[in-house]
C-alpha cells in the first residue's frame, strides 16, 4: 500500500470509472473523521438503457435504497468522493482500485488484479439465487416432490434467499478489501452456521457457493442431536458430505475453533449472543447474524429513565425498545472489539418480524474512548448488563 496525494488518486479512480467498456462497479462507504456524507453508502454501476449506456448511482441509508441514472459524462463522482467517504472501491474487469483514507486523512491506495465480469442488466435485483430444482430444497423440506416451494415454507425460503443476497456481495467485498482470503481448493472458505436447526440456510449457502465455483467448507452447529443426524443424512444422500457437516453442540462450547465467516439466522434469544461471542473471541473476519427473540435486556429493564416511560408504559413498545437496545449494545460491543458493524433490514417485515441483520467485518480498529463511554452511559442509563459483555474475552 502506498501513501500518495488524494487528488491524484481520486483522478485515477475517476478515470477507471470512465472506462465504459470495462467498468464493473464502485462503492463509497465508511465515514472520514469529522465528516458526514449525506448517505451511508453509495454504489455506482453501469446499466444498459434503451438509449445507451448510463451509470446508476444507488444511495443507501441502511434501510432504504434509492437509485438514479446519469449519462456517463455527468456522473458527479468528485463531489461524492469529496463528501466524506473513507473507503472508495472501483472495480474494472481485470483490475481493482481501492482507496482508504486513514483517520489522519492520509490516502492509502492499492491496485490489484481481479477476474470480474460485468453485468449490465437494468433490473437485476430480484433474480433467483437458488436453483428451484436443486434437490437440496426437497431434501430439507422446503420444496415438494415436484420441486415447487411449499406454501408453508415460502417465508423461510425467502429469508434464506435474502440472507444469501446479502452474504454474496459482502463476501466479495471482504475478499476485494483483503479482509478475507481469496478461496481456493487448497484454502476454501470456512463457514459456520450457528444454531442451524433444519439447516435451510446452511445447505443453501453451500449449494450457492458450489454453483458459483467458490470453494467452501460449511459446518452447521445445533444443540439438538436429531438435527445433526437428519442434516448429516441429507448431506450424505446429496453426496456433499465431504464439504458440509453437522455437529450437535452448544454454540458456546463448540469444538469448532476457526472460521472465515460466521452466520446465524434466528438463533434463539441469547444463542445469538453465544454466536457473536464465539465469532468475536476468535477474530472471525466476517459475520452475519439475524437475531431472534430477545429476553435478556427486556427482563432487566425494570425502571425506565425518564422520559422513556412514554414508550415503556406500553407493552408492545417496551418490547420493541428492548429489542433495539439489545441489538444496539451487541453492535457497540462488536465495534469496541474491532469490527465495522452495520444493522440492516435483510427482508421485508411481511416475511418475518425478525428482519434485522447485524453484519460485521473485522477491521481491527482500536476502540475510541468516546465509543466506550457511549456504551457505558447506555448501560448505566438503563441499569442493564448485556449477557454478551460477560461472554467476550477482553
Ligand atoms: C429458531 S431456530 C432457527 C434455525 C435455523 N437457523 C433457521 O433459521 O431455520 C433456532 C435453532 O437454534 C438452536 N439453538 C438454540 N440455542 C442453541 C445453543 N445454545 N447452541 C446451539 N444451538 C442452539 C435450536 O435448537 C434451534 O434449532
């Protein structure tokens, strides 16, 4: 990584984006010290419209995304780039350019080779990621004998598909940014699904990565021996048991010691805390957790600091606030342990009310004292101690 002049680097990034025959995508994310860009993240990609090639900017605020198309010559790249983003990634077919602006404002710039191919579809948001005819869907009980998704399993199928939709770009980005190694047959991605239950997601991740040619070894962990036996039998019948395996273990006491990616979909109550603690204590580079029911903080919220009783006096609102406090403390603890963390809605609320995902990448930044103080004020204001805090090594 070399340290050079910011303006010259931005010029190089702009040139790369203007290569209309090779530009794949650009991502602006993270916040520079003391700067506040208008949007949390910006994605730029080429799209083929009726009247020619354009660049589409998607502005994302965690929950909502809006898009606008620009003629190639009118892309306001410099304005966006100077508005306060700390990370700018530009990918062209063959080469990835990555700029990170350090806390002191120094630009750190890398160029590396890649094997990306671009996709100019105008609307590719809802392409199916899972092959509906894949026999795993029938084996796990999501599809019927004819290969149609069972109506009773439609919500679970959608949750799995949307979870994958987030996992895949997150994974690619983590590889591009050097947070994850480039997977090979000798060095596959090690993925652990914590609290895997019937393993809909576990098998889906395995099958999707296999179809994409991404070498991976997947382990599903669930406390129930019946889940382990059923899932291992399915893996055997599909002939994939050399790359996916299931264990009947408590998350907190699992024999699995390492992973590149840890995932958990609706691991009950504090099992999500066990999953987070397992990953954080082992410096797992990438984690995606969609929490389930929350009781730990709810039961500790005995006295509300005023004027918060305006919310907590109503049962349903108290419960929702308890969920939010729980997840915000989880996020903050991960942040204090060197993770860059986002909370995102991974699927519409009509498919599950438990639709928040905590996505985190280990970046190794040291905890800022203000952030430690924020965490302390929150727990003392509410008189709570999150169960996760005691599970994390210090
Ligand atoms: C609500 S289910 C979700 C299953 C699966 N991830 C899905 O989305 O379909 C939660 C699963 O977590 C498992 N579980 C709960 N606590 C656990 C723990 N401490 N260790 C391991 N598994 C646990 C349960 O047995 C159950 O199968």
